[in-house]
C-alpha cells in the first residue's frame, strides 16, 4: 500500500496551505482550479488560453441620524476562462468552482470561439511584454472589523458632523466599508504553461473607507455636502471625527447659495474635481477610443495638448497606491513612465488588443491607468488653495459637478456646477444652479496654474486646476 502523507506534508501541498485572513480559498487552491480549466481547454483543442480565479469579501455598515440602517456582508468568487482557436476567441465565466461546472464553462468558451469570426489582432500578449515577476507593493491590509465596531465608527463620524453647528439639521447618513480581494491568473501558449514568457501570477489587495453626508439649513434653503477617507490600510484612514467636522463645514459654507449672471470668466476646479479632468484626458488617449476614432485627441502622440508647464507621470509601483499593480489585467508588466512632458503627449494608454489595432506596442494599461500625477512646472510649495484663489482673482471656484455632459468625439464639455464666486482672490458668496461649458481641447490648453493642494483620493492625483476662461450660464 502507498504511504499516506503526514499532516505536515499535506499542508504543504498546493491547495492545502491556509487561506489569507478573511478568505475561504488559498492561492494554492486557485492554482489547482486554473490548472483544471487550462488542461480541459487543451484537451478540447484550444491553442492558447487564459484563466483568472478570484475571490472578494467585505463588510458595509450604514447609519443615519444616530441609528443603524444597514449591515451588508458580501462574498463572491469567479473563474473566467478565455480560449483561442487560432485567432478566434471565446470566453465564459462561472461562480461554481466544482470540477463539472468548470469543465462546462471551458466548453462554453470553446464553443463560442468555434463560431466567432477570426480577428487578426486577437491573442495573448507578446512574450517579451509578459511580467515574470514584480515588486511587493504592500496592497493587502485586511481589516478584521466587526459590524458593531464599524457601526461605532459611522456613528462617531455622523455625530461629529451634527455637533459642528446647530445649523446642521439633518443627515443623509454615514457609512463604513471594509473590502478585500485576491486573484490568480495564468496563460497557456501553444499548449505550454509555466515557462518564461507565459504569464502566471496574482496578489491580494484591500480598500477601506468611511464617509458622511450632512445637511445644513431648512426647507428650500437646505444644502448638503460630504467627505470621506479611503485607504488600502485601516491604519492610514483619517479620524471619523475629522471627516465628520470637515463634511459639516463644507455643507455650512454652501448656505445662502445663489446663481450668478451668465458670463465668461476663469474657473478653478477643486482638487477632487480636477482629477476628473485628468480622467477625461486618459479616456481621450485610451486605445479603444483611438482605434475607433471616437476621440478629439486622435493622432495626438507627439502633439502639444497642454501648456508647456504641464507634465503627467504614471507610476504603478507606489507602495499602497490606489492604482498600483506589478502587471496589468493581461499580465503585461507595468513600468513608471512619462505620459505628458512639457505639455506634449508622449504616450497613450493601450492594451495588447488596442495596441495591435494601432500598429503599436502595449503600454501595460489593460484595465486602466496606474497612479497618475499631473503637475505644473510653475507650482510652488506655498501654492495652497488660498494662493490658488488669489490666482483666480475674480471668477468661479467649483466644488461640485453634476451630470455627464462630456462629448469625447468633439471635446465639448458642459456640466452642472456649484461652488463659490470669488472676487479679488476672496470668496464672496456660495453659488448653485449654474452650468459651466467649454471644449476640452481649449480647457487643456487653458490650464493656467495647478495647485500644491493634492488630495490622495484615488489613482489620479492633481492639485486644484485653474482654467483661464470658460462659459458660466446662470441667471
């Protein structure tokens, strides 16, 4: 009879090591599931293939006016398989990890590929682009928080907002979210796996946050605002009391808002909203829009799009960064790079497919951009928000945008807005129910200044941005 492995030996086999905190499946178990899927794809006749196995878990708690409103726990898992029959591609996914369900999913992807037209640029990333390893970016910080503890944080955040002033009369509530996930992905090329140039990797990550939205005033004059803190690690979150007080101060500052007469003037975008302008640039120079020619920045590589003082850097290797990753969604290695230098476009955001459509090489941006920072060579360390208001002089300081009025084909931009009217560098009164309009081509070229007041809210970071002239439609 064969000798049975010892408990210690069993625990060291793939799939039998303990799962990471908060997860049901281990990395080894994911590898076994991927192995099963790719073996079956090869058996069916697939030449190439890719599989990703993932799991997510989290807790969300919300409160309103001092009482618990909702407690949600989420746990999901997925296996997605892509198979290639030459240059015909099919994909399918399942949340059932049983061997029979995985084989059925592979069969479904194979059947789709059989009846799909050939695409000359379809296929796995080129071998020289594949990541064989990558740095540990410190992205996984599980938060073993109980529902009662999350409720306490949310209540403290809301209570701090309500205690800021008697003019804070109501609340849309406060919430706490603790989320984490992990995945493993693997490729098969020509029936082979596991050698250099064939991708194999994965990692765990986390994202935790809390927020509050207080209401100031009464009746038709009520105003709301919000604030939040979001980080990879719970240790890096702001205090609930600080977030609550700041959210309340923002709501209070909007009381007695009014319209302004229709005019043309300089417009200053608050830092979180300025990140949206950076996002608009990313979308305009992303592969899908470029090869479909549905962007106003077609053929912009090497062209002056911003003033000469503007630079944009991409760095996927920032520790605990919101957009950090050692490789993109296709397993292509990521690298720090200059996207815009002295206002000139030096790089697009391309996946393998879109790069091939354009006759170019992937930039490692399948799935989006990584940790972008827009800066101005004119910015000084003392250029905080007060300094930026002085640079604005007389015009509109925007702190909220509404609607989705951006046409990426023409660059036309029109959004509902609220904020403050500024005169001689000083806030004069709050503004509501106005529309700001322009064209992104002109807005990008009209970036007169960028503040040093950068908020690390997400993967796109920039200080407040001053646009030299826009249309403001009011009363």
